């Protein structure tokens, strides 16, 4: 674990949004209302697409657990999660 996942974020926005929300709230069950554009794509479809995108990163994918009837949870310790965000191409920030 700890290796970058080399996929274009813009091509698959909804599944990555799910991972982003889970990374920002580790060990918290994420429901569809916590995601961007919750009515557009069902949570189960986002999770399925995310699993396909992470097929070469099974260790990370296995940390995402289903919470029946509610959503999904990323089972990681907050200190193990680093989220990179950018307001533009020159403004990359690390958020822990």
C-alpha cells in the first residue's frame, strides 16, 4: 500500500468521488448524500466502478467494506490517509 493509483481522475469522477469522501472520513460509513451529485449515480454503481479501477490495488480495495443498507466505509487509521487536493494546477495541498 502507499503507491499512487495511476488513473485519470476526470474520466471516472463518480467512483473517485466516493474514494475521496471515504478518505476524508476514514472509519465513517459514507452514504450517497455525502458524495458529490448524489442523485446522478447510485452508490452501488460508484463502488462497483471504483473496485474495477482499483483492480491492481487489491490491498486498498479490500479496506473498503459494505455497510448493508447504508453505504461503504474505508477501514484505515486517519494517520494512514493522505489526501492530495488542488485548487488549480499550481496549488497542490496535502491534507491529513
